[in-house]
C-alpha cells in the first residue's frame, strides 16, 4: 500500500515539474525489423518523420462563461476538425495504395520485358515506315542491360 502511495506522489510531482505541452518534438521511424517506433530523439541512422503535436482546444465544459449555443459551436468545430483529419488520413492511405499498385505494375512490366529479351534471339526496332530493323549484338546486350537496370530500379532486385 505504501508503494502505491509513493508512486502516486512521484507521478504527481513529475506532472508538476515536467512542462505541459511545451511543443516537444516527437519523431516516427521504422526500425531495421520493420516496426514503427516513436521517440523524443531521432535515431542517427534511420529516416525519421517529425510529428507536430497539436494541443486540442479546451473542452467546452471547462469554460463556464460559454453559453449552450457557444458550447455546441465549439463541439461542432472539434467534430469537423476530427472528421477532416480522418478524411485527410484516408486520402493519404489511398494515395499510398495507388502508388504501391502503380509501382507493382511497373515492376511486373519491367520483369516481363526482361524475360522477353532473354527468351528471344534477336530484338528489332521499327523504322519510320514501320519496317523491322534488327539490333546488332552490341545493341541487344545494351538493351538487355538496360532492362536489367530497370528491373533493379523498379523492383529493388536483380533478375
């Protein structure tokens, strides 16, 4: 029982000593195991995102000078702000999903192109009249190297 009392007093003391929402920075990063981490100091070797902490407006009930209508307005503004924030997060998630799908498609196309280049004995280009002009061995090897580089760039791996 004495330990619980002491812990409570320590927490109360810390709350009084520590600054209240002094604009401290919070950082977000993904560690080497793929887990999302948060902290007040960014690690030196990780790519970090600084998160701005916003202090919420005071609750309408905490200000007795507001009329009922003013409290409703404040509550509605808070609800609107939360809704807008949720919508923005959803839009960012959708944009990230679209970007990932686009990258995946580009990767598949690059791998297919490389597979095609490897499986054929000759490549050709079309001239202005629509006639086939076959590539020399050197140009074939250059096209194959370019296809490998594209797979590496788009897929993050070598095929």
